[in-house]
C-alpha cells in the first residue's frame, strides 16, 4: 500500500480496479487467499480478520444455505482459535481445502 504526501494510504489502482470489478464469488476466493497467505506469514491479525470476513459473508437467511453456513461458521471459529494458538499449519490445510471446494463449486454456477 502506498502513502500519498498527506500521509493517507492509497490502494494500488490496479488492485482497486480488480476488487471493484470482481464477482462475489471472486471476492470470496480472494479473502481465502488473503487468509491463507496471512497464515503462511504467521500474521495473526490479518489471518483472524480474513477468517472473520469469511464468517461475516455467510448466509443464514436461506434455509438451505443456513445448514451449510452453520457448519462453516464452526470451522471458521475453530480456525480462529487455532490462529490464536499459533497453530497456523492446520488452518492453512482447512482453508486451502475449503478454497478449492468453493472454486470448483463456483465453476458450476
């Protein structure tokens, strides 16, 4: 992230364009990527924040989606607990497998 002469942070314009034009599915995959990278770097704050963003994106309003969302919420909470314990390897494994599953599911949409 760049800082301008006033000390304000500026996003890379290419990254900003990519995010603004991304579909909801692409954004979810990008959040998974950020969470996985943050775990690899053992960055507790970014990893926890990314996992929380995934939890916040869950759909509990639709009855069918709520069943899946409850299971995912439990997994995300487990991952957050493991991140706080600095057990990043298990979180990387879980999030990588979830990301791959979502990636395959999104192809069929």
